[in-house]
């Protein structure tokens, strides 16, 4: 059997996905030009055509907007891209880069959270200022292990963090977690969670206010981190944290630990 | 699509032709969101999924027909609202619309 002919548009899609760069693929699923494709990337020329310059222009614009929002949807157009017509059905599929999970604190819980983060498709960074803890050998599952102060690391990636991303502060140490939380609140990151008992967090709240956070900023911080599923082990805690991240993104009401009272770790069988 | 790139690479390197089925729409409850992708090669090998296992068997049959030239590219739907629902329905009760095409682009 011979090798199939090269497929240029697919090759561009493949290379862009392999490079974890954003790309949207528009496909005519009904109407003239069935199967025709337009591949759209930010700041790069489009590849392919849907068969009409007007349609290409309108769909190219819509595809960039969908990509920015991380949306995938079917849209209808006139044959030349007219709005409110239905001659052509176009499926616009967004391939946004993997969302980021930044974990501050290279502790036991970090390895479990990094594993679950990877399972959910996050690009996971572990960051700790203490070089003896933040090692590749301890976190082989992470995409990146960074030996840096949290505020300095966040200053460097602030413009890359957005609503789909998560920052989890597991440091358990005010001198690291205050700058990490203050730094995270200054970004557009969608989820911020901080580990620690209710008593720890009450003390931390004072320090965060002293560091300049207002009520709106503090309201973005889920602390104690995670939802109340009676988690005890690092792995169970990782599930609890990720469940909170998923629920927040989905806008679903769950028993967040930060809204509860009493001890986070109940005795077994209680 | 991202999760089936390795399979596509391997199949194409071995000279296989490939059909791609993508979820392009859902009515009501569906197990996988638009964009969920399943690929089938001309030897009947499968990667990825478009539902919770409810319609994959039927998609393989349709994909092989496509690769054999006995079915055109286009949208196929599975759900309670059409005849095929009784043969291969979604357990969640919704209708799923797939766009099935050969990887010739």
C-alpha cells in the first residue's frame, strides 16, 4: 500500500498542536464546499479556504474570537459570510494551549497534585524558593520545576495566566505563601487556592491585608483549599483541590472547605 | 484531535488511510463535548472516542464505508430522535451529531 499524499493543512495543524500553540480549525459541515477548511492562528497567515473570500474573512474573524475564548461551536453563515443566513454550516474547533497549573511549595502534597493536574490536562509548574526541595527528581511528573521566589516567578508569567489557569499555594509558610497569593491576585488567573488550617488562614488574612490585598482580591482566594470530601492523604487532597477547580470553572455549587467550619481533617469514621 | 495525533502518525507511516469523526453538535445531554474526536483506519483500528462507548461501534462501520467509498463525507447523527437511535442510542438520552470525513486534507 502506498503512503497517502501529503496533506498540507493537516500538517500545519499537527505541527501547531505539537508545539502547544493556539490554532482554530473551521470546517464546512453542511452546504456548498462540504469539508472545506480554514486554519486560523493568531498573528499568522490563514491556511486553506472555505471556497469564498467573504466567507473566509468572516469565519477567520469568528475563529480568532472563539479561539481567544477557548470555545468550540457550530455557526451558520450566508454563502459569502452574511450574518443571519444559513446557507453554510461551519464547525469552528478551538485548540487552545493546555491550561496552566502553578503549584507553589515543593511538599508531599505537591507531587500528588501535580499528578492529578497532569491527568486533567494541565501544564504543571512546581515552584519553590528552596533549591533542596524543588528538584526534578522529586517531581518528575511536572512539566517544569522552578527554583524561584513565588512573586518573582509570577511577575515573569503574569501575562500568560488567564481564566483557564490555576495557582495552588501549598507552601504552608507565610514568608512564601503571602507573596505567592499577592502575586497570583495581581494576575487574571481563574483559580487561586491556598492550603492551611482555618486558624492558619485567619492569621494569613491579616498578613495579606497588610500586604495590600482588598476584599475583592481576598475573595478570589479559596482557603482552606479544596472541597470537603473528607480527604486525608496527599492523593485524596489532590482530588479535593482539582474538584474545586473544576466546580469553580463550571459554576457549580459544591461544599468548599473555605465556606465551612470546624477541622478540615476529621478523624476516620467520624 | 490532540490525543490521536500519535495514532494518526503511526497509521499514516504504515500507509493506512484514516477517517476522522468529530462531535460537531449535541442536542440535550451528551457524554462528550463538541470537538471530541475518534479516528478509524482502513484496517478497522480505532483511537479516541466520541461518546461514552455508546455509538463507537456504529461510527467504525460508517468510517469503513467512507474509506471504501460507499458513504459520502458529512454529518451523521445518533440519538432518540431518529431511527438509528433504536439500534445505537446514547444512554444519556441526547442526540449527538458527528462530522465524518476522510483525512485527505
